[in-house]
C-alpha cells in the first residue's frame, strides 16, 4: 500500500494551568522528557488511526531533551495523529493551554462530565511554522466538566 506523508508536527506542551487560583501545571511530563514504553512519553497516549504515528522524539526539541512527534499519513484509513493526556478540571473555570509547535498541529481539549459523558471539543490553537512557534489557548470549561483530554493533533 502506498503511503504519502500529509502533515508532520513536532510539539512541546509547556503546560495547562488553572489561571484563577495559580494552581500551576496540571500535566504530568509536559515536556515529554521522561520516556515511557515503546517510544512514548510517560503519561501520554498515542491516539492514531491507520498508518499515522505519534510518540516521543529526541532529535529536535525546542528545549530540554525531548518533544512529542506527530506524523499524519494518507493511506486510506488514517484520519488522525495525536498525543493526548487526561487531566481533572473544575467546571466553569478558566484554563490556559500553552505549547510550542514546529510544523503543523492543533492544541485543544475535549471536555467530559460525570460518568465520562462527552460535553464538547474546547477552543483550540493552531501552529503552522517551519520553526518553533508558541501556541496558546485560554478557555473556560463547561460548568459540568470534570475532566479534559488535552490533545496535540493533526486531523484530516
């Protein structure tokens, strides 16, 4: 099967923080520094379809020793390449997602309520650059949100 690289992104997620009470960074391993199993970063999951891939990379970090890497291909079955992490949030509270992108990627979160009920796809920010570019998204969670899945993603 012929595979064509559609888009690639290299990402560093600097943080998701609660901006109202100075709670600090809610993400574990936000810079992808700590290696997990099978070329993944500890605390992060790869969420890909088809031949697309996402994981940890040590070749071109913006800072530190590692970054996340997304590779989205066109192979007839791929529609997403993402790195994701779940964090507890409070409903109706303001949060700030910040990160660095080289290449192309979207930074956003899915919000969930009690018993895992999906609420919405939150606002996002997009990076598209040959060099490292900051991306940030300020958003207020739905009043019923208890969990957010933070995602760096290439979709399409």
